[in-house]
C-alpha cells in the first residue's frame, strides 16, 4: 500500500493518519462509557440527530451573527450547537465537534444540565419525553 498517495496533504504524517478514523463500534462504546445509565437512550438520540455521524452539520438555516462571528449551526454526533457562551470561536468549535470524543463529552455536559430536553425533537420522537 506504499504506492497509494494520500487524498489530502494532512491525511498521512510520518506514516500515521493525522485524522484517526473512529469506527461506529468505537463511537457506541464511547457513548456507553459517557452515559452508563442512559446509553441506549443516548444512542437513540445520536441516531436521530446524525445517524451517529461525526461529520453531520445542521441548523444552517438558523445561524446568526454576533460580534462578526457566525453562530447557531449544530455539529457532529449529537448536533451540538455553536452558541455564544459555549464558544468564542464557532469555526474552531465546528472542527472540535467533528471529534467524536469531544462531541460526546460536550453532550454529557449538556445532558447533565438539561437532560433529554436539549434534544427535544428527537427525545419526543424516540419516546424519551
């Protein structure tokens, strides 16, 4: 496989992928570890929000500008919204939320404060509220 060129400049660095690929089983395990009491329910939320896709971006139609920065889009597995107070750099936030570990950690903080209502539409659809 040495003769296969990387598709992007940052894909291979010293023979190691610069963006480690996380498979679905790893993501399911991370969700289970973060939500030991609610792992099945939160997996349903992740499926509803993004099909458990770390690259999913949503809520583009409800973005808003504040201090010259564009906020309001939702990112990653749990569709975490880039909001003032949650981040000062919505572009970096969007990149960070593509990382499943960071997205799940953010979802855990949000869940601990708000429960399922933070994902109201999916929670209702999945019978959690």
